[in-house]
C-alpha cells in the first residue's frame, strides 16, 4: 500500500494516522556517531517524511547565517524544521516539544496526519513565544469542497488563532475552490502564507493562473536520489518566487537506510565528523531547499537541529548532486 492509499484509507475508516509505521531523521547522535548503528536509528524513529531569492539557486553560507528565507510575501520562514507525518498525537506532542527545546522553529503537520491536537499541545507545553514559531498544516483533498470549515477545524485542533503556512496537500477536484478559500483565510487573518504540495509543472501553472495570492511554497518529495531539478527550474522560470520545501528529505522510513549507506554520503559525513543524516540535511540547506526531517526520538531531533557548525565544500555538494537518478521513494 502506498502512502496516499494509506492516508485515504485512514479517512474512510475514520482513523487517525498513527504509529505502526516508522521514519527517519538524523541517523545517530554525534557523540556516539562513529560507532552506533544506522539500523537501530531506522527502527527507533517515527516521523515524516517545500521569494525574492531564486529557488533553483544554491544557498550561500551567508544566506544560511540567519537560518531563515524570505518568502515571496516578505515573511521569513525557517530553513530547517520537523515533520510529523505518521506520528500519533502523543508522539507529535513529544516530538514538537523536543524540537522547540532544541531551537527548531518550523513545525509541519497536516489534517490527514490526525495529530494536529498533539502538535498544538507540544507548542503550548514548550512555552516558546508564538511569533517565534512557523507552523504549517495542510488541507486534505476530502476537505476541498468545504475548505473554509476545514481551515477553522485545523485551527481549533491546533489551539491556534492562525497558522503561518497552509498548503493544499494534493492536486485534486475542487483544489481551485480550496485555494480561493485559503486566500480568503489570509484576508481574515487566519493564515499568513499559502502554498501547495505534491503539485508538478502543469498543476503549479494552473494554480498560479487562477491565484490572487501566488503560492509561497511548493512542498514535494526531494532528496539526493530525486532532486526535483526540472521542477526547481520551472519555479525559477515562473518568476513567481515560490520556494521548494522537501518532504522525505532523508528518503522516508523505508529508504532512509539506502541514503544513509550510500558510500558518497557516508564519506562526506565522515569528512566532517557528522552523521549521514546531518550531511544530507546540510546538502538540502546549501542547495536552497527548506528541509523538514521527521523523528520520534528526542536525541535524533536534537541532532537534526545541529547542522549549523559545518559546511559542505563545493566538491562535496557536486558529489551529492551527482547522485540524482530521478528515483522517487513515493509513487506520486
């Protein structure tokens, strides 16, 4: 069963999307790197898994110094966050709390994940000022026909007056109506930025053509084996200023071990005394992608956040760039 079929099945059965599936974040703590097993990390984690600056251009160290990027509406978005796909409410609360305590300020959830309440509890428990947090959620396809009510439902579950970014989760029937409802929510002060997820060239162009507010973010599968070069070039040529955000930045729960054991990535990580996951996250950041690795392990969450004190060289970036093989780990 693929990811989208699982999510649709959860809706049909009235289920929350909860534990039982696991994912990847950073591969091991830096203090024990250099020793502990990637395999143990894969089993331990549960987790997720997209301006004025040109999305296709590589970020420079000075761009990364502030750890944020300006969206096409002028709002600053953190470059690194945490995804909560597959986490239960209880797991999401713990993961969001750990992430905020580690200094992470970008939190990504979705209505279909079934954990918005847990995300909201984690935010409340951490006590971080709300204006320091960048909170994203997504409308599921079944919500598109009555998107205004769905937006209010997400806000209620999150315990928030507004979200910083609201995305259409997939291209589907009524997505243009739902996008207009998101624009209305911006006008009402319920949403600060809007965008889309799992859209490609034709769908992106269609939304841009009807939109009064252009998409600030496109969140798609992106990792070294599937680098979305054609989509990034399309974003750059569109002159809309839409930023690419990466889900499955480490390959997802079934495939993170593939990337973690890639000899190029392992060698580059070893060069810097970091884990393969940290090297992968740094590659995303220097490429210009916003990155949202997910984890249910507080140690790995802290490690994921600890990627600001080293830099991949141009040769190392080129070596990872050369791994692109147009290989998706999800079907869409």
